[in-house]
C-alpha cells in the first residue's frame, strides 16, 4: 500500500510540475490593439502557436536606448525599445534567422547572429514618443548605424525593417 501511495504521490508531483511549466510558457493576452505577431520556432505563445503583443506588453520588456542616425532620417534621434535578442530570448525562440514582414509589404530575412553581434532594437519610441506609421513605426528593427561603421552598407540597410507587423522565427 505504501508503495502505491508513493508512486501516486510521485505521479501527482510530476503532473503538477508539467502544469506549472506549461503555465510559465503562456504569455499574457494583449489588452490593447495587437501591433506585433511572432510565430515559428517559439515556445512562449498566447494565441494558438503565435505570440501577440500590444504596445504595453512590448514596453514591459527590458528597454534599451541609443542615439543614432539612419540612412532614412535627416538627423539622429534617440530610439528605445527591447533588444531583438531579448525579445527572442523572452519567447524562448530557436532559429538561425527571422523573417520580418512590414505593413507596407516589405519583407526581409535577418540572421539571428546579428542580434548577438549588435544591439539591434525593436524600436518602439523615438525621442520618448511612440513612433507613428508615417515616421517608420509603430515598430522598427533598428541597427545602431552611428556606432558601427560596418553597418553602413546595403546588407544591413535592407535588414532595418520599419513598420514591422510580423516576425517568423525559422
């Protein structure tokens, strides 16, 4: 009888651990308008097999900032948002690259090694204000162009996707 009870207790403990582990994988539901959907090889989701984010959820992630110019703006600005590597880590993503889709139909493949080598932002704010669609927002995969001269070429310019709406981890 003691052996059966011990096995039952062990089984229950395992079931509870799996339940807790699965609960930790679920993201909170967005309360506002969804501005980003992430799919693919991610372990943390909140809508089917995707992670949907509203603006507040993205601002709840650790925020980073830098001052940089871009090939598309006349002057440098102060940009802030989560680092792409932090977003992918938060989602427990596993992939060699991401496919980014923008509101304007532009698409780009970005190797995830870029996020280890550079502080690539998913910029949410410019000069402490949300970035409007007209000004390349609401989200912009932004490289620190002024901090690394090797970024000033067509390869990295093509990866700096603005008006981001979807990311697929592959």
